[in-house]
């Protein structure tokens, strides 16, 4: 087994403050401290997340470890059929926001000078974390996949997304770095997000392939993940909307808008109830 002494964290040369590594380096407090890394994105199975304090068992995918690190976890297998497109916008947004933060955002007791570093890691620092960093560079610098891959390999030569992730990263560029047409949950009276054709086509082809291979368990897992992530997006939007509604009430404005949104949220609640029913009964079918 690889030891912490044999591992390292690579700085992405084109983006100061952005790093990539395997899971072993992500657990090395001395390495993390030496690079002023405060934000850690784990693109792994739950058991491979770095844990520095036994009391850290939060259910949320984003939490703070002992006021030392802000961490985010994305549960992805290194499987060509895994849907990473579903995660790319949120993870890229998180990396961007973290890079713009300073270490003073973490807590007064651990305040240090300079910009805080952001580490993206998976198990080996090859496919999953490499894919996320490539996606970030593609969006940040408007690069195609080969150019972004070459840029990452200047810092970590081992990076090599699996064939399925490579195909999805090429789609990432063709769909202009967002798989949804809009993030307006209330557009045209609909509570659902409308997927772009290229993403919908990829999902249909992937589902058909899994069905043909008899991989029902994989197909069900993929559909479950899609439902769960959409529900999480709705929950986050609902919280933001409630906060904005409170501010609007305080200012005495926006009551008609709030009324329209309340109607839209009733549609969301019905949708969430239907998703819950499907998850309980094991009905993962997606209506046309």
C-alpha cells in the first residue's frame, strides 16, 4: 500500500491555489498545511474521504472538519457509465468560490495570511479528480478536452479520465458547461429543470447500453442519483427563496412575486412526494 511519505500534492500550474492528489496525500496534515490548503473536494466513495477528527460524521456533503478544512464530497465511482455531467457545474462553482476565498474565512483561530488552497482528490488522483479539474479548466479558459488534459498533465502526468468520463467531458464543452437550459425553477410555470438535448441523448444511450447488458442495478443507481441530486437542488433553491422572501417582506416588496413562487413550490412538493414514493417502492423509471 502506498504510504503518505511516497505521495504528493500537485499544484495546477495554470491556476494558482488549485491542487490535485490521491487520497493518501489528502490525509497528510503536514502536506496540506505546507500548501495552505483549506478546501478539500473528495470525488470518491464515502469511505475514502479524509477524516481528521472522529467526531466528523455529518450527513451533509459539505461540512467543516475541526475548523481546519472546509470539505465537500461527491460520491462517484470510477466507472465509465457514471454520470459526472450531473455534478460538473456545482463542483466547478464550488472550486471557483473556494479559490476566491481567503483563509480568514475558515475561522478566527486558524487565520493565516494569503489565499487558501483548494485540493481536488480521488483514490489515485488519476481519473475522477482529473476529470473534475479538467472540467474546471475547460470552463475557466474555454478549452476543448485535449487542451485541458494537456494542461493538467503538465502538473500531474498520471491524470487520465476513463473513456466514459472523457466522452462526457467532450459533451461538457458542447453543452456550454451546463447540462440544463435554465436554472429558473419557475420558468413557464414548471418546477423541473429542462435538460439540454446533448445531455438527454447521452443519458438515453447510457441507459440503453446498461439495459442491454442486463445491468439493472447500475441503471437503478444512476436514476436514483439523478432524483436525489435534483431534490437537493430544489431544497437549496427553496432555502434561498425563503430567505429572499423574508427580506422582501421586511422591505414591504415582492408580495405578488412571492405568491407566484408559492404556487410553483406546491408543484415542487408534489414532485418530491412522487420521487419519495418511487424511492420507497423501487420504481426508478423516468417518464418520457
